[in-house]
C-alpha cells in the first residue's frame, strides 16, 4: 500500500512540473537590442500565454512590411493593469496607428516581441510603453535584424 501511495505521489509531482515551466523571451528574441517604429495594427489577439499582433510598417519607397509578433506581457497582468480583453481590442483595433518598442526574433525576418505600445498622442497602450534607449528605425526596411551567424538553441554550431 505504501508503495502505491509513493508511486501516485511521484506521478502527481511529475505532472505538475510542466505547469511550473515557462519559456524565456530572451531565448527567441534579442531583447537586449530594442528598437522603435510606427506601425498600423492589422490584427490583435488577446490570448494566453501571450497576446499576438500582426502589424504593417511602411518603409522606404512606400513598401508595406507585414510583421507578426507577440506581446511580452500576458493577459492576467494586462487585466490587473486595467487592460481587459474588450479595452485592449478596442485600443488595438485594425487600422490603429501605434508606436512600438520591439525586439526582433533571433532567427531574423519579420517577427518580433512587442515590449511597449504608444498611441499617436504618446499615451501608453496595453500596459504601458517600456522606457528604453532604443533607436527609432521607422521606415528602415527590416528594422533591427540580427547580425552575424546566429546559432539558435537546438542548432549545431558550424
């Protein structure tokens, strides 16, 4: 009987471990290299574990770059700051022009993590803008892309 209780206890502990794990944003995104740009919201999704947003930014020659992103913050933290699902979706409705502070994916491309959002009048949106010394790369194609040969977790260094 005691062996059965011990086995059940170990099983319950092992099932609880994945629930306590969380990914780190610095693994996927170069959060040490932040930059800002103006963008137009295409779609905002208030979802767990992090809200997602697609946006477009106009670069040299009037070309539109389509980006995908996730927000650093999560819905429970947003709700505690007063940014409910309804309020967030209204503030980030398709077509809304916002200034983003973000970091690009370590893999490069048009994917990033949004660290802060400001409305056109400078007021914080969805939990506030993150104060940072970040270059303004509005209009620069590609924004701030990773430099050099980047080895991602799980890849072999050549």
